[in-house]
C-alpha cells in the first residue's frame, strides 16, 4: 500500500507536528496573580525604598521594594490569602491581613503609612546621702584642731595688703 500526499497536505502535516513539539516544550505555568500598589506618607507623598513583605498562610514570603514614586509589584503569587507588611524608616510598621489574590488578576493596594512616634523613657531615681552629725565619724579630731590653729594665723602670716 503506497500512500501519497499532495504537497499542501505534507506542509500542513509538517506544520502541525512542529506546533505539537513547541507546545510540549513550553512548561506549564501555574495560574497566578499579583499585588501592586503605592505607599505614601500621611500627606500623600510617595515613600521610596519601603520594604513590602507578602506572607502566605504557608510557604515562603515574597519581598519587594518601592521605587522613587512609592510603587511596588509582587508577582507571581499563587491564588489565596496573604498578609502584607510594610516597613520604612521613620514610619510605623504597617500590616494588612486577609489580602486575597485571584487567578490572572492584579490586586491593587494604596497604603498610607503613619509617622512613627519616638518614645523615650527617662528614669529618675531619688537617693539621699545621709550625713552623720554625731561624734567623730565625719572628721578626725586631730585635723579639726589643726585647722583651728591655722586659720587665726593666716592673717598674721600673710602680711599687710
């Protein structure tokens, strides 16, 4: 049995075979979504270089840094619920729980950070030093007698002024 194909059929068969090989060679990609947004200060100005941490319920976290416009993007993320934490110098840490990421979508978050209050703790303690005014525990009697003799002689030893 001898089967012959026309030139057009051979080209179509060759193209179909090549397409099957290409499809098989491309790795399957898991369905995913992403988080993006902007981080600002209380006045609405962009916060650059803020660290954005995306924590899944289980598995490894993903991290991004905001650009000079306060923009960030974290991708790819598997569908599910995440906790988003943001840290920036001079600002209070921020946390948002139960952020849902869906398949083939980009969840947008616009986050306004608040200024971190500086807390200083000053400890004042009160301690008194007691002075014992009884007996000779504060001064040596010999030193006291010597000082009594020296003081009146100071004027006579200095000469006239």
